[in-house]
């Protein structure tokens, strides 16, 4: 299950932590977000113990959305040791996101 990130726990769980994190910025009313949701959940299972796969509800976490300049959703960020290393806006296949994760894990 994808980890729920909030304005309150983002610093501790992502920025202050070493490793790879994929963050899905989404909203319940967003069609493409609903379509990518199951893919994010599959990635959470596939990468358990290797990378943190997480979601941020943009309607409930305005501070994070603003901080990362999320203007369209879904927006997928990949962070390595707290720094954004990749960004994808819009729907993506599982393979595209897995490839992005693998590229960062190889470099880790």
C-alpha cells in the first residue's frame, strides 16, 4: 500500500531520509489520478524495502503542492536523498515509472 504523505510528515519521511522516494500528487476528483492509482499501489508492493512509494492528496496538502510547484495532476516526483531527480506530469504506465525508479536505484 502506498504511504500517505502530508504537509506534517513529508520532512521526516522524505527530505530527512536517505534513499529513493516516488511521490504521486493526486486528487480524488481527477480521472487520470484514478487511472494511475492502481499502478502506484502495484509499485508500492513491487518496491517494498527498496524505495518509498507514496501519495500526496493535493486538496489536503496545499503546502507540499505549492512547494513543488504542482500545477497539473497527477504529477509524479522521484526524489533521491531528499532531492528531486525526476518529474513526470500526467498518466504514465507502470513500466515507465518502474524504469525511472530502476535508473535511480542503479545509481544509489
